[in-house]
């Protein structure tokens, strides 16, 4: 194995390119170098390079076509005779055009239909007419002189001499061409790889943040997560691993452009597919998804088997599976709903956690009226209408929520009202008698209190003793 072959294989490993692509790049660069230094007019240079020996074979490759007039090709340096010839031909063409106009005006007897037919025929001739390109094509009359068995569409390769100075000069000229071609090949390879992953979910590492845009390292390329595709309130720290949805893959002058998303419904489906084996195996199917990224989502699941619980398989033991999904989506709340082919039941399930009494359907307008208890009305609507909005998107039906009173509560209120009405119908005489008896009871109670006070003797309070002032002893002074 030669050193050139080893170098080519090393480049293939570093750039993750195929051996044929690198070899084709080298051959095109050598052809450009030969064309620049030793090429002639109207030559289609192709080079065959042998990496084992380092030898190059140069050919002029042309395709055999039918005999036809030559195309006037732009040439860098033209002689005065050619310029005069082109001027004369242009003057002749102008004269011919004026003569044709005069002839057309002279023919007044022709009808409009004939004129239209003639114009169509002229236009058809212009379209069918094909010009000859001597750089890449060879007329059959010239091809027979080179190869007697030549036919139309055959490729004739004419070997050209390789000068002694070609190797050194070709290496200098081809250096920059090879570098540029390798970059282009690498970009094309990355573009084709991620184009096949478009509308799929891939894992990446957050690289850095530039203003409102987050750059995500996807391995061979860097994806862009714009602000409108980010989850509100989610933090993107450098080095964190996240799952992103490849929304669009395009090409720019700097290379492939990969637009990512964290708000797509597909990323929620893909995370369920990765985390729940029953969905990956096909035992449980995701029928519909409604999502408001960062806040809440509703997922309708259906079990194809009879002994499979679709909701239980998604939640997992003690909620282990659904907690992993919620953590992956940045704390987003997820409602798992069982899908039912009966649209009324499906709408009732979609409005959970509210309990629906009944659902009325209008199939023509695709509108449903769901009745819930009054204490469940706010729960069915949700904060700022979020619950009913997600349910409508999940079922693809317009949903109206109607509150209904609880029957037990209504009956209790009715009984209380009847008792109050009965109390107001009592005769005023009975009320007066009741008031007099209450007065008599109050009077008797007051008289009893007075008798008790008369029987008790009056209590005499003793007067407080007056303290005598103490006499101060006079101290005798010793003489």
C-alpha cells in the first residue's frame, strides 16, 4: 500500500468520507491543473489517477452526436477577423429580419388562422433546433475518422500527452482545489445524512447560547434552536443532553442549515416511543396528541390487545415511566387518555379530570355539548380554557361546556323552600298567643327573682378600723 493510499484513507476517517469521493476529488483537481497549464480550446479534460503508483492518465472525453451547426462559444481572446465576421453576420441577420417583416406586410390575403399556424410552426422549429457544443460533443463525421465503429451517444476518449513538468505544477495548483472539494464533499455528506433524519427526533448536547438562539451539537453538525421553537421557561445550560425534533434541513454558503424544535408534537410521540416498550412493540398505539409546550399535553392511547392496559403501561409502576417523560420535557404535565371509537365517550374521556354527565353531538357541524355538574364546571374548562381547548384539538371537535345542578342538592334546596313557605302560612292569632305566653313566662321569672331578694337579710358591711398615729420617741442626747 502506497503512502498516497494511506493518506487518502486517513482523510476518509477524519472527514468521514468515502474512498471514492476523495479519489474523485483528486482527479477533478488534477484535471483543473492540466486544463490551466497545458489545456487547449474545446477540450473536455478528464484525469484517471492511480493512487498505488501515483501515475495520471489524461483524456479528452467527448460524446458522439449527429452533424449540426456549431454553437458560437465565448472565447477570451478573439482576432479582428472573427470580430468582423460576427459583425457581418449580425448585419445580415438584421437585413433578413427587415425583409421578412416587409414580406409579412405584403401578404394581406392570408387569414389569421394561417398566421397563427405559421407562428406555431416557427416556434416549434426554434424549440426543436439544437446547437452543437464542440467542448463536450463530437460530430459523427469526425468520430468515424477516430473510430470507425462510432455511433451516436458513444463516448470517445482521446489520450493526451502528459508533460514532464505536469507533476510538480499540478501538485501546487491542485492543493487548494483539493481542500475546497473535500469541504464541499463533507458538506454534501452531512446534508444528505441529516436530510434523511428530517422530521425525526435526535439527541444532542447544548453547545452555547447566542442571544435568543441555542446551538446544539448533533455530532457531525451543529443545529440551531430558534427562540420560537424553545419551550417557555426551560433552561438550556451548556453540556446538557436534550432530545430535539429536526424541523428543517437546508443548504447555505457556509454549509448545511439544521433547524431544530422543542415545541413539536412529534417530539412527544418520539419520547413515548423510546420510553414505553409497549408502544415500540405495537401493543399500544398513540392515536392523537394535543400539546401546549411547557404547560400541558393530552395523549390518546389505544391497546390493540385485549389483556393490555394502555393507560397503565404508559404510567408505569408508581408512575416511573411517565415521570421520566415529564422530566425529559422540562416538567410538562401530561394527561393520558384512553381512545374510544365512540366519539361521545372519547370526548368525555378527553375532558378529564372533570366528570362528564352526558355529551350531545351535532355531526353536521362537528360540534359537541358536554354537560357537567356546576362544581365541575371550572375543572372542565381549565385555567384560561386550557383543558377544553386541548380536548377540542385532541378530538378535532368543537366542544361547548354546560353546567348542571346536582340533583340531591337541588332536592334539599326545594325541601327547605317548602318549609319556609309553610312557616309563613301560620295564622297571626297563633303568633300573638305565642307572644303572650312568652311575656307571661318572662314576668313570672322576674317576680320570682324579686321574692328571693326580699327573703335575704340585708348585709351590713363593717367599717374599716382607723389606725392611730404612732408616737415618735424622742432620742435623749447624752450630755
